[in-house]
C-alpha cells in the first residue's frame, strides 16, 4: 500500500491546529495530541520531500536517456544516410566532440547503424562522395552480359 505523504502531513497539521479561542493566547485543545500530530506531520513532510526528489531523479534520468538516444540517432543517420559531404562532416564532428568531452557513443552508434540503417560503421565513416564513387565503379548487375545467365 502506498502512502501519499504530503496528504498525510496536511491531515496531521489540520488535526494539530484545533485551538480553543482566537488570537495569540489560544491554546491547543489537547497539547499532547497537538505535539504528536506536529511530529507526525514533520515525518510525513520529510518523506514527501524524499519522494519528490526520487521522482525528479527518475525524470532527469529518463530525459538524459532520451537525449542520449537522440544524439545516437542523429550521428548514425548523419553518417549513414547523408547525401552531402558537408552533412556527413557535421555528424562526424558531433561524434568527435562528444568523444573529446568524455561522452563516447561509438558502440551505440555502431549498433544503430547496423540495426536501423543497414550499414557497418566502416562504410558509414566514408564520405558520401567516396561511397558514391565506389558504388559507381562496380559493374552494373543488370547490364546485358553481366548476369548469371
């Protein structure tokens, strides 16, 4: 069973605030009970703060994972699918910069390239103009006389 510590803290505070009379001279109905409820409210408020911090940490962790995946995707698709050498250089530069600051994503980029782009990292590191020249140098498999028949 989960407890909403914030709601429990508010409930204890409301119970501790029953006073006799109005103004600064008012006293709690039962000082011992008021003291108990104030202590319980403090405990629940402390626990509620911890829950908030845990949620914030989980939220930050999820955000970092999402940003990391976005960077991996941007680099991998920039290396493997870019049409111009300039776009390819930007993706390569981003990967190099992340390596320089200690955020190496090479393994994740290689995995993304093989799984989603269908290209190995060695080929992806070549500029698009080089890949195009290599592809154009291959014989046309559909030309007459180049087939198996």
